[in-house]
C-alpha cells in the first residue's frame, strides 16, 4: 500500500503543484484547504505525513499542529514564508518535524518528505537491542524507552535522539552531527530544528521526573551531551 500524504494549503496553485509531484512520486494525496478541514481529514484518513501551510483560514497552521500533537505523532512538515521565522520556531517547538520555506524546490521538499518518513517508519537497525545508562533504558527491538522502568511516550524523532545519545554516552554531539545521524541530512540545515526537538524531549523527560531532563546537558556553542545522572 502506498504512503498517504495530506496536503494542507489554501492556495490552489500550490495544491496543484504538490498534488502533481507527490502523485508522480507514487504517494497517495489528500487535500485540506483550511484548518478545521485539516483536522477532520487527518482524523478520518490517517495520513502517513502532513504537509502543513502555516497561513490557513479557520485555524492557522500552528493551531492545527498544536491540536494534532494532542493525540497523534504523525510527521508534519510545515510550509512557511521567508518572513515567518518566529512561527517556524514555534511550529518546531509544538512538534512539527521539519519545515520548508516558500518559494520551495520540489526536489528539496521531496527529499525532506523521504527523510522524515524513513525516520518515522523505520526503527533504528543496530545490533544493540538494549541500551542503558543509569535509570534510562532503551529497547531498540520494541522501540520503547524507559526511565526507572516507567515507559516514556516519545515520537520517533525523540526516540532516535535518545538512541543516538545512548550510543555516544558522555560525548558532545554537535547540532550538525545530530542532524546527520537523527534527521539524515548530509547538507547544512537550520540547527534550530535540533534545539526545538531537544526542548520537547527534555519536557517529556521532566514530566516523568525533574532529574530525568538533566541527564542531557547543553554544551554552549557546540551541542549536547548525555551525562550519567547523579
């Protein structure tokens, strides 16, 4: 069964271009033209990925993203205008997986879609079925993470972040290294994507126990490091 993508945009010309190119790439495409329709279609059609414009009638893209994240980890790629820098950062913090700036290259968007889908659909294939440091434990074969035996509710992206840190305990990983290892980007990309993902991951760890969020430390000007708690 082919992958289903929901395109959410109210500009007919953009919808037509996206539909044509996505279908040419053998994706099934659904379309929503405003915020409420996006939420309804996402629920009824259960897409594998959503391409979400931020400027929408009814509900804007940020609110759509916020509501989707209350009950779904469906991958979301935002479409934003060049002058919407603040909205891009907020969107990433709300849980969007990536963004593409208008006017965009279809080749770039298709590459981003492929990368995000690969990460969401394929658990990391590594020989280590279980990785542990202190109270943090990951079971790769089950794609589950635990803190003091309490299951963490993580997105695929957040799981991959923890998995990468546990494979390099105590090592400082730059944002560029994380983009390559977790997101699969071999070229330069906005490192705020990493910072926003880390913020969400720490929030989930903190919701389990305040000490849990402190095991990943920020190394100013460089990146992040997983430290042994206590």
